[in-house]
């Protein structure tokens, strides 16, 4: 079963200053209470990034299920994928290992020491490692 980064960890990454530059294939949720946790994907067919008057918005094209034309980026919460989290870790990522509890991500800390981060889900382990490194 495929897992996904939790909304809580995505919120913690955003609060830590991890920047989002929306692109096709990105996952996000909308921070409005009734939609928080519903996951959307940016696709050139259904959800596109638009720029109006210096503000970026996510436009919903052809959606008939509910009345939502667009949301501003400050109403959207990025849910990074595994590959995006690895890229954000960059050279700090030393290794990834499967263990009895799930996954261990080893990164290089600020002082050069290795930091171990564990989680049952690989994306969550990467996110926790990124939070520890920021």
C-alpha cells in the first residue's frame, strides 16, 4: 500500500521555511477545514498554476464536483513526494536503510555528525530528516 507524507509533517515543513515552487505532478491540500487532507495533484489538464497581478493561484479546470475555481498559494499546502524530499536533502543525505520499524534516513548534521531519523513511512522519514537538518 502506498503511503504519503502526513498533513502534519507537510505543515511543519512549511513552517520551517521549506519553499514550494508549484509544478505539474505536485501534490497539495487546501488549508480550509472542510478540504484539509483531500489531496490534489497539479496537472496541466485539471489544475494549472496561473499568475494574476503578481499573485500565483492554482486554477481548477473543468471541475464539476464542487464550486472551486481557484485558490491562492497561501491557501494550499504542498505535500512533497519522496523524490522531492530527497532533492531538498541534497548532499546532506548520506544513506537510507530499511529496518524493522520501517526506514532509517541518515543525514549529515550541521556540525558534521550523522543524524539518524526513523519512520514507518519513507516519505515521513525523509521529511523528519529534513526538519532535523533545518
